[in-house]
C-alpha cells in the first residue's frame, strides 16, 4: 500500500528539501516544523513513518517519539540528529525509535531507511501486481502492459499501484488524495481526475480503470 510520511524538522529549508526528495520517490509527505505541530498531526493522521529531528523547539523530539510509543502506534520512527554518538543512538532507540540516522546523511540512505520502515509498518506487498496483461513491480518501480513498458510519472505510478492493491475495491478520490498525495494537494481541484485521465490514456485499450457506480475508481 502507499506510504505516507511525516517529516518533523525545525529547519524549514532542510525539511522542504527532504519532503521534495521523498515526493520525487512517489511518497506522500506532510511537514511539521516543531514538536507541537507534530503531535497535532499524528493525533489525527495514521502515518506509516515519521522522520523525526530529535532537537526540536517547544516539544522535544524525544517526547514526540515517547508519545507514539505510549500509544502503541504502528507508525515507525526514523530519528535524525546532529549528534551521532553511540550513547545518543542507544537512548533514541530506548525511547522507541525504530531507526537512527545522523546528520549530515546521504539522501539515498534516508530513502532506503524510510522504505524499509514502511514495509514493517504495512502488510507485505506482492512482489508484482498483475491484472490481465498489466504488470506492476513496486520494487523495481516499473509497469508494463503486454510487451509495452509504461512511462509513468511518480504520481501516475502511485495511483496505479494503489488501485491494483485495492484488489477490485472502489477507491474514492478522497482516499487517493489522502494516501497518494499529501497536505499540499488541494481537495477542490481536479488533480485526481486529471491523473486518472492520463493513466487511462497511457494504459490504452481495452480500458482497465473504470469509474465505479458508487463513486471512485477501480481496476
């Protein structure tokens, strides 16, 4: 299933850089710039992973992590900090963090760790989704129909993956906005409809994505 991440980092430029990079990987990302905002968000949204700066103003990152642990939340925590001593790593893990990454870090490693934690937070994915002559490989990030490889944008790939994972269930536009996009998506735009239209065009005939009578889309 699609991954939704909360990035909690008080340095706005770094937070936005992390968010932008993760979105390019097809991950839905929300931002919080302090611990208070983070606690507000995790109280109402079930995130798969929280990328958590430890040294936050207001409510410390340790308290945010402890709150998730006390709630027995399935959300996984990747703790970031400029202090990368063994003592800091141990204390962070004892608070309930699932992984620890020191600053500065290589972005490819951050992405790999987020994806690894997301796999632990969600049910296992099939190695490849297949429906009729359509095939999608979540691991390799490839999709094809028949012998034709599909050139999909990250959002198109994410929508197609989510519809295939729904296994015939109708998925509403609101659910797609919540799980594939993030807080930056305007719920009053035609974003979902436009993406579905592009997908239908790229998938070709016979049509695979249908508009459900009860609302939403299914494959």
